């Protein structure tokens, strides 16, 4: 997607790059860089190792490996300081180097995104705080694409919903505040969910603190704290309002790559026998790829072919790749019909592009073939059938035989848990008798350590027993202020048209194409705001759509529906001084599309990103959509948060 007016993600990337290089430049001479593993991916998005070398970095080590050597006098640590584990590890490694090395080291620690009290306390207690130079590297949003900003907090889902740690809400607020300071206040903040409300309240509090700071410093201009002329609104969606979407198998091309191989910060690692060996002069053209050798491939908009197919339903990817292969073949053949030297020169100029596209085609053809082996297997078909039946509202007990059979086949535990959690989320819990049966089967098949897994899933409200006094089975009976309520999919299935029977994957007209018939509730909620009239017309008829004025904003028209969605609902305006607001709008002009910022708190799936991009294409003439999130999540990753890794039977 094109860069956003006002919010330029390239500027955010360039600022992060400059901030890090300035910090490294401040440490004179050669240096060893010791980095937290979880930061290597996000930093790799905006800076290459060759650039780090130009700024004096000799070797790079991971903090977790505890293997930094004494080859350089300068040692720079780069880590997040929100939890105690990293400061403790850094303190131990500094002490080890001080004792074992004959070199008098100079230590620097760059905390991401901020220095915390716990960092200072741990380093002080270890007796090393006075021996180090401490700086902050304010890395918040990492631009994964022109339309996607991520905080890259891999633990945000577990922190929020299992450990009840609100740190990522604070970091999200700190990431959004610079956007407000640079482009103006979000004129309207709309959202759904208890954590979403906490984020909104934090933004208001930070605005008050910033305004108080401006007044105390007698700042001559407070233009950054007036409503923006380029941003329309901020929409915040709390992940817990729609856990079911994450639990379903993603059916877009990018989503299935995530399901089968995993995508981390625009890169996926897989066997070179699938995508071919990495290009290089040392590779003989006829040499077959060696089994077991891993290759890391880049999956972002720098690959033009990937951009065309990433958000499509996998059912049509083969057809699209075939078309691209035929076009490339035709383009190559054009060299034979070139008559003049200018035509030949034009072909030669295009040749590097053709070669890059052919290499990309080879990678994605191999990937698609590997994915197809999985999607055509009997196991995948059975799993998908159970998921789609549950989503469509079939009797959950009719799916239990299939789930029991999958357990007997020793299918990986996260897949089994996804099915059970999906039933629990959509049906308001499992019948106590059925839940006990499945717990017993899983403990026998996978080990008794998963007693802890069930406890974690219950804390996350993912796997629960159904109670007789379950309020959400009665449409519209939930109180909007009830923070313990569950999302009522039974009612919302019809009220928001979550199930679309006929889907055209080749030329989709609804976001339901991303799950072959199921529309993600989270994105439907965004449509309630951005495509209000179209959605009202589809769900309640033209009369209901006509009854709402064209200027209606926020949740208007869907108030009754929102009572059946978990968590609090809010719609707040941010205003400035009337004269200053008018001046800003005159300076900004009336032309141009405004940007809607959609923030997913707790994570977003690639399939939801595809659905939001579909909405953005439909809204192209009116507004642009910028997607922000605490991190990318998937069903397997969600289960890994809860699954107990230890084994009671082994030492």
C-alpha cells in the first residue's frame, strides 16, 4: 500500500535506524554487540549487519547464549528492560568479564525502549551500575510494511491474558503518543474491550501530562496537541473480544506460511529442499538442494510477486502462479522478436527484473507445493471441517468423535487444544462432562504435566466449563459493563453476518474470503465504524441503513450488537481550542484522504491484516487504513503460551 499522508512509516524506520547508529557512534572504536534474541528480528527490519560493521561493531552475540568474549575493549549490551531476566543476565556477564579478562573493558547498556527502575536496582545490587554507561534506545513501532506497524512484543498475548501484566498497554500508549505529538491528536478514539479502554485512558492521561509540561515550560507552540487534520480516528480492538478468529486455521497464502513454517519479522526459515538453495556464485547450477539445510527467505513488499499473492485465499494461489509463469515466459520470448537495437536494449534493461521475478516464482512455487501437501492431507481436512462446523454453529457434540480420533492419532497437542478452545469460545464453554473426558484423554496421551496447561488456558478464558447460568446464550442479555462476560458468537453470527455461504475467492466481495466463509469478528467490528451503511444494509436491510444519517460516527447503529461482544465499549472525542483547530485545518487544507489508525492490542493474525487491507481497498477513495499492533499472533503461538514445556516423568 502507498505511504500514508501525515504518518509516513519510512520516517519511523529511518528514525529508529538513526537513533541506533547515533548510540553506537557514541561508543568510540571497535565494539562487541551483545543483543537480546527477541530484538534481533525487529532490528534486522531496519538495519543490516554490514551497516553495524561500518559503525564499529566487530562481533554480535546473543545475551541468552552467555558467550561474549574479551576480543574487544568496548562491550555494548542491547536489551529490553521491562523484566528482570535481561538485567540479571547482563549483570552476570559483566561480572564474568571483569573477573576473567585481563582487558579493562568499557561497558555500555542500551535499554529498549526505556530505562526502568528494575534495571537500575538489579545492576546496582550486582555492583556494576557504576561501571557502565546507560542509554535509552526508544524503539517502539517497527514498520513491517507501509501499512503495518508492530511493537514486536512476542510475549504481549501471554503477558496480558495469562500473567495479567499490563506493560504492553503502557508501551502501546507510549508508541502512539509520538504520533499525536507529530501529527495532532486523534480526533476520535473508539474501541471495544477492557484493555482497549485502559489504553484509551492512558492516552488521555499522557495528553494531560504533556499539556501540563508545555504550560510549565512556557512552550510557545502546542500545535502537536490539537486534533489532527490528517488522522480521522483511532480504533482500538482488544484481542480478547475475539479469540476465536486466532484459533481458526488461517487460509490466506501468508497465513498458511505462518501456520506451517512461522513468520518472524518478515522472514521465514525452511528447508532448502522446498525453496531451493540460496543464490550465490559458489552454488553449482545443477547441484540438488541438500536435505536438512535451512534457508531464510524474505517475505515482504520488496518481493513484488509475494505482494500480489500474500493476501489471497490459498485456493487460487496455484492459478495465480501459473499466470505469472506464463507471462514471464512470454516476456522472455519477446527477445526473439526484438528487431531494433533500442528494443534489445530495453529488454536487457528489464532482464534483472525478470531474473528476480523468476527466482521469486521458483521460491513461491516450491512453497505452494509444500503447503498443498499439507492442505490435501486427510488430517488437515478433518481439522478444517471441525473448525468450520463449529464456526457455522453446528452442534459441538457432533464434532467430539473427530477430536477424539485426532487425539488417538497423536496429532500435535496445540492443534487439539485449538479445537477445544475454539468450541469453548464459540459455544460459551464445554459441557463439564465433555471437558472432563477430554482432559482425561489428553493427560493420558500427552502427559500429566498438562494439568498446568489446562490451568493456564482457564486463566486466559480460552477453555472453560459451560455453566447453566450462561448469560450470552440469550441474545442481547449481556450488560455492557459486565467485565466477565463472553462474546456471544451464537447471536453475532447472524447480527453481524459472520458466516457467508457463497464466497468467490477469485473476486471476493466480503472479508469472509480469508477464512473461506467466516468473517473475522474483530474486522467486522472495524467495519461497524468504517463501512457502517454497507454493513447495516447487509445485516438489517436497507431501511436500517437509511435510518442512520450519513454523518453518523463511532458505533452508532450497532449499539445493541455491541452488548453481545465481550468488554467495555467507548467512543471519546479529543478537542482543542476552537481557534487553534480552525487554524490547523486551514494550514492542512481540505483536500486529501485522512488516515484511520486501527490498533490491535494483544496481537493480530496475518489473515486479519489481509481482511483489513481488503477493507482499505474498498475505502480507497475515502480514507487510508494504518494497522498497528503489539505483535503478530497465530493459533499455534497462542497455544504455546499456555502449553507446559516441562515433563513430570523426566529429570
